[in-house]
């Protein structure tokens, strides 16, 4: 019975406007995929700063 109450309150499959029309699960998966892709972009070697 407890699971039905939680599922009725928090439907993890229902799309939501405030999440860009994604379900909470889809939104979370997209968020973590975006983080991994941003981390990969930030791993590019940097040029040393020129000092005079």
C-alpha cells in the first residue's frame, strides 16, 4: 500500500513542463550525461600562460 501512495504523489514516469517535457528519470539521465560531456571538454590540455 505504501508504494501506491508514493507513486501517486511522485510519478517518476510522468512528463513535466518544468523539466522540459521530460520525466524525472529522463531529466536526471540527461543531466548526468551533460555533466560527463562537459567534463570531457574541460580535460583538453591548456597552453601555459606567457609571462614577460
